């Protein structure tokens, strides 16, 4: 097992936990200052926070099992970098820097993008 394999396992685990959390408890999205106002909202959270995370995790796992772990990690790095960029721009546009979640998410996502970038650059 090499560094890429370990990173793929960690990414799959993250997506699995995140996906299952929102499938089972869509109201957990309140941590992000988002609220489902009704049945359709809870279903939407289950779909986009839950099912999408599970699908991405499954795809990353599939690629990893088929010796395409580095490619899977490059894809996750692209997604994570896009999320970080939009979060930073959005925090300025929406004046959200004072929000607890933003102050937690931005440094966490910066660390994740850097770590994943190192794994992609060095891992084998």
C-alpha cells in the first residue's frame, strides 16, 4: 500500500461518513447555517449532501481499486480547490467572514487542498 492508496482510502472514508450523515440526518446541515424548510428540502439535502458524497466516494474507490488512485486524487483536488475558491469569493461577496462555519471551513479546506496537492505531487 502506497501513499496514494492511503489517501484514496481516507477520501472514500470521508465521503462515506459525510454521505451517510446527510442521508440519515438531513437536519445535520444546520451546522452549515442551512435549513431544510420541508420534505422537499430534506430530500434535496439527502440527494446533494448525501447521495452525491456517496457517489463520489464510490467513484474514487472504484478508480483506486483499478490502479487509477492518482487520477482519482487529482479529480478530488480539482473539486476541493473549486469549493475552496468559491467559498473564499463567496465569503467576500456575502460578507460571511464573521460566520463560525466560514472561519472553520476555510483553513480546513486550505489544509486539505495543500495535503492533497502534496500527495498528488509526491505520492506513488
